[in-house]
């Protein structure tokens, strides 16, 4: 697979983390902090799990129990997940800075 295919898969996975389809918007006055917290937590867990899979594949290859292609695939998936997470973080920080520059 190419890097673009991995990136497309990662973006599709990020879009579906919160459940099926688009995230539901809560009515005004209803707290959504716990939904965001659970979404953030599950996203971080999935990125961590991708890293653990890459590590376990590398250990398996070192022991002669796995194929090198599986390691390359796992490392590419982990890298793509981390790059996606960093890009989202950068956008959140950018949005926060823009909000802070707004005049009241």
C-alpha cells in the first residue's frame, strides 16, 4: 500500500471514532465536555495501540516469527496515526489562538 492509502485509512478511522457517521451535536444548554473527553481519550488510545502493534511486530521479526512486510505496514500505520494526531493538535491550538485574539 502507498502512504496515501494509509493516510486515507487513518482519516476515515478518525472520522468514525465517535460512532457511526457524523458526531451528534447536543442541544443548547447540554454539557458536551464528557463527549469530547471520551473522544479524545479513545483517539489517544488508538494511536498508542498502533504504536504498540508496531513494536510487537518489530519484536516478532527480530525473533523470526513475522514477516518484514507486516512490520513495515504496522510502522507506517503508526506513523500516519501520529502525524494525524499532531495535525489535529496543531489545528486545535491554532483555533484557540484565534479565539483568544478576538475582541469582546
